[in-house]
C-alpha cells in the first residue's frame, strides 16, 4: 500500500499521547557511552530514558552531530523510565544537571517554576520556525518555552490477530467500537481459548487511560489553569471497568502482571498470554517484531461513541536544557540538530515519535518500514478529527501518577472499591496540585 504523509496547516496540531514517563515504560539498563569523535573543546552531557536500541540509534545520530559541529563531543547516559526520574532529580538537587535532557510531561512545570530549565525561545542557536504552535504550547510556561517535544505519538491497541483468528473471534471495527465492544471482544477471546490467553492486558495504573476517558466525556484531566479537571465519576468508572472485565474473564486475575520490563520483547503480548495491549503507537514495529504472529494496530475504543475525541495534541516526552548548563550555546546547537536535521533524523526515524519539524518528517518517510508507516498513517488520520486541546501538566502531577498507581493496586486486589479509590484519588491529587 502506498503511503503518503501530508502536513497541511490545519493538521499541524500534531498528536501525542498523554503518556507519562511511567506510561511509556521503555526498558533499559543504566548505561553511558561517548560516541565516536573526541578531541573537542566542549563536552555536553546528554541524558535520556529508553532501552539499548534507542541508545544505539541516538548515538548514531550524535556522531553525525559531532561531525557537523567540530569541537563539540557528547557524552550520553540512558536509563529505564522509572530510575531515570529519580536520577534526574538527584542530579538537579546536587547542582550537577545534564546539559540536554529528557523531561517528562508531568515534571515540566515543577522544574520550570524552580528556575532549573532554560527558556528555549531565548536561544538564537535553536530555530523553531517550522515547529507547530500546538507543539510549542505543550512546553510553554508563563510565556517561556522550557520543553520541546522529542517527537509526537499517540496510543492505540495492538492485537495478535493470529490468536484471535485461531480462536474464531472477530476484531471489532476500531473506527466505531466502544469500550463495551472492547470488553465483549476481550471476554470472548478468553472464553474461546479456554483461558489460555486473556483478551485484554492493558495497564490500569497509568494516566493514559483515564486521560483518554476524561476527554471522551468532555472533561480535561488537567485544565488550562493547571488544576485537576477529571471527575470522581470518571476515575471510578475507569477502575470499575477493569474490575468488571476481570470478573467476566476478559482481563487477567489479580497478581498476574509482574515486573518483567516494558520492552515489546518482554511484554505479555509477546509471551502469548494476552491478545491485546495498549501501547504508544510508535512502538508498533517493536511489537510486530517481538510477537509470533500477525499484529494489527487499532484506535482506542470510544472515539466515535463518546461526547468528543479522547485523542489530543501531546508530546510523548520533551527535550529541555538546564538553566545551569555550562555550555548553553552548544546545548542549543544540539537541540537544534535533534529538531531540524534530516541526517540525524534518518538515524532515529520514529523512535521518539514523528519528528516535530514537518519537513524533517517528510524527509524520513521513504526510509520507514511498513510498520512505522502504519503508525504514521494512523496519526495522520487521527489528526483529521476535531480534537480537544491539551495543557501543560500541573505541579504535583508526579504525585497524581503515583497515587493512581497505588490505588490501582489496591483495587486490583479488592482492598478498596472503585468508588472509594476514586474519592481518595481526587482528595490526594488535588492536595498535591494545590500544595
């Protein structure tokens, strides 16, 4: 199938999932490396989260940066998303922040208001002319730009079609299906495989799901004035959905999921014990490579049956520059390279989502695999919809994420009801945000 990616002005509201660092959950052991080069007068410290494959692609791009910028070398460090957040906080608290770094959506406002990040708009070495305003706005605080999307993506559901075909279960039309349709599909898969494969295996404990559900119901999980806008009813229903699906058999029993890592190869979809999973869609190729059988990519349920679309314009993660960087000009040059250089993008492709410079995105399209074109096509199609806005996450968003995770575990093991969990969630989250 011939694929064409268009970037018309009205479609520059480029999408990304409201997935937090935890939601992405890209696995990787702590590591550091210095790309080939050397002899430079300036060494930049560049840290990010991801796995070994992401690091390999990133370092290949950085070698090109060093060739184009004699006198600058880049030392990279990468880590899994969970340990990364703690490591970053320690670096900043100790007065030794990286020059260029990954910043989570939920942490941006907090770091910005502490004065720890540089205003990217004030750096002449960084050209932002081609970046859509909808992308810039997601990193803007009080008129200053503290974060720039590393790339944009969204979420979707991957289904192992080989399993569903063998079970004789039809995959619903993802352009019209509801959450009820997804539950029926998942339950049928479990039943027809004799309980050997569960129909659904998504993560209840990240913000991704309730953010989407809130938007579909006309609510903003986080509001424009940096508050919590999701209702208690929506959070209750989010928890209740997994409880009901588990009782029906479509979702695994309590304790089924273990800490096995977040890469596609480590997933339960790859193990063949679940038939569907919610993922950042830029990881589609990884899942298709890791899973034995045919994997199909679907939109999230409820997009046409709800009040409005759940998809919106969010970066998957952000680039920032530390305010105390000893080499701000060189750091800005590196960030400019990551945003605007087609040669560098040809090495990283869609590892961090679709490049935010439309011209760069166009330049890498011929180099994409069929699977990557599939997810780019999905993003392009979603952008045709009338999508709600998205806003910078408020201060305290990390506590919100942790609270959701803790309560999801309590609900999973039946130690608290979805209704009580929702009440507690709002109380603790609002307290953290208004603190």
